[in-house]
C-alpha cells in the first residue's frame, strides 16, 4: 500500500482499513503459530501498512 493511496481515502475509509489490517495481522500471526504461514515477510508488510494508516490518521488530527 502506498502513502498516496491513503491520502485519497476519507477518515471512515481509513478507520475501516485499519481494522481490516489488524484482523489480517491477527490471522497471519495465528497461521505462523500453527505453522501454516508460507511467507513470513507478509507479517512485516502488514505491520508497515498499519503504521502508514496510523500515521495518516495522526497527521489529519494534527492538521485539524
């Protein structure tokens, strides 16, 4: 996910995306623990996407 995509999203869309990413991270961690995760790098990617969304939300809070 690119930062430019996040700039074009509304606040509601950002909140929805954040909850989707958090549930995805939970599922990835669960699959890692059970030994079914094929690509462990996907956990790092998901964490970075969550950080990007949180950064955009915080930037909007400070701007307002």
